[in-house]
């Protein structure tokens, strides 16, 4: 656990900085824009996330494979993986940027975005789509670095880009009065900066990878492996995000005040979610490197402990944030109707996210050894068979402003299913019982 925490701490700090991206966006808009602008920022991030998640899943596949090659000390395959990752960024990032830009009106109509937030949501989403290559490129390189066992470098990149984002947010919105367009432009510029800095670092710190600025070549077998491992994770994440869009549609139906409340609440609940992401990244690398090195003794020591610790840390963080939630919420807005909905949402999520932390920790351990089919199926069931139906039932038969209750219901389901995998899966038992 000491090594896991040492690996996770820089990721936690990096996640805080990434979290500050959207938090500063919401904070600036909440103070210099209006309720409709705040609602637009909250609803516009969902469709972009759906498409990006597919490619970010491929980045997770890169991280898993690189960590296994590091464990096996296979330099040639590490280099081929880096070349193929660079190729993938350009081949997928640029088309996503163009297609996403023109598809935005259709997407927003499907989400039922209200007329009073339409123009702001259209501008924000289109500009963020233009930053897709930078977002994919940075996360792909971050995956390479995690696979190499370097979780500290990404923190430095994010410090620079986060400061850039904050300065540009204030410049574009507070000074130039560009409203949501300024927020989106600041975020896009900052993500491209992170991508470029990560390339410079990898080329200097890990010259053996020979990471190119522009794609020169790729290895078909590595690309196949990226896709075989990363695509199910990406589709899983994308379906997860698509489910958020479906739920966001229900949120939009409650009006601008509820939309704004959910947007503000997301900034607060994100505080307690930071440890989940960091420990999950550490779990994936821990599992992949030890599996690749054939060190099953270490795998046995961490496969239960890591998810349990992640759940405990998340619960503690949730209770801490819950104690001063209203102080934080009032920083974003003074609208009492927005604050009422935000408080309700925050309370439900913070008391239940520890279920998700345990569930996600187990999934990352299992994904790290390449067993992705069951985890993909559970994620799909958790979302489409539990969360979304329960949200629609709550909206139809009870009160739509309580649809956030669908989250703890689905979190509990997912946790039980993954604990069941540990207990009953023959494949997992075979791995754990293997002698190093």
C-alpha cells in the first residue's frame, strides 16, 4: 500500500488540478454570467465526454500494455507502443474534432436543451470539440507515463495548464466578457499546452521510447492490442457517459434552476471523487506490472486491500466535504433555488460514492491483467439495466428533482457484482493461486 499511495499521490494532485479546470469554469461563469450560462456549461460537457471516452479507453489500453512491457523489460515493444499511440492520436483526434463540431446541434436537440440555454450550450460544446485532439493526446501520453511507472510528471504538466486555464478564464470572461465561449476557449488552449509539454517530457525522460512529434509509423499488432483491451473499456466508458446524457436529459426537463444546481453540485462531489480516480489508476498499473512480471505474490497482497482502502478514503472525504458543503456551494451562486437543488444532489452522492470506489478499484485490478469482458458487462448492466431505469422510474412516479437517487442504487449493484467476481470467477482464482 505504501508504493500504491506514493504512486497515487501525484495522480490525486493532478486530478485536483484537472478538477479545477471545470470548477474554475463554473466559478467564473457563476459569478460573471447568469443562471442560463451556468446551466449551459453543466449540460454541454456530457456529449463531448461520450465521444472522448472511447479514445480515452484506448489510452487506458496503452497504459495497461506499457505497464506489462515494463514488467517484462521489453524495450522494443514499449517503443512500438509509443509510436502507435502517437499515430492513434492524429488518426482519431482530428476526425472527432471535425465531426463533433458539426454534430453539436443535433446532439443538443436530442438532449432536450431548453431554448434559454441553447445558444450558450452550442458555443461551449463546439469550442470544446475543437480541443479534442489536445485532450486525447495528453491522456494518451499520461497513459504511457503511468505504464512506465511515472505518475509525477503529469502533475507538472497540469500545474502549467491549470494556471493557464485560470488566467485565460478570467481574461476572456471577466475582462473581455466572452461568457461561455471564453471559458471553453481557455480550457481548449490549456489542454493543447498539456499535450505539447507531455511530448517534450517523454522525449527527454524516456528517450528509449523515441516518441515522435508527428506520427511516422505504427505497429499493426500493437494497434490491435490497444483496441482489443482499450476499446471495450472505451465503449464501456462511452456507454457510461451516454447514460449520463440520458440522465442529463431528465435533468434538463426540470428547468434551468435544477440544471444549474446539478452543475454546481458536480463541482463539490468531484472533490470526494478525486481519490477514486487516483487509486484506480494505481490499481491498474500495480496489477499490470506485477502480472507482466509474473509476481503473483504481490498481486495477492493488493487485490483486496486497494479497493477497500479506496472505499474508506472516499467515505472519509465525502463526510468531510459534506460538513462544509453550503460554504462551498455559495461560492458558485447566490440563487436560493439553485442552492436548494445543489444541496440535495450533493448530500445523496457524497454519502454513497464509497460503493463506487470499491467497485471501481476491483474493476481496475481485473482490467490490469487483461480480463475485461466481465467488467465491461457489469458496467453496462449497472448503467443501462439499473441506473437509467431507476432514474426514469423516479422521474415518472415520484419527483424528478430526486433522480440522483439512481446513483447509489447502481453503485451498490456494481459493488456486489464485482465482489462476486472475486469470489466465484475461476479465471481470477487461477491467477491468484498461481505460484510466482
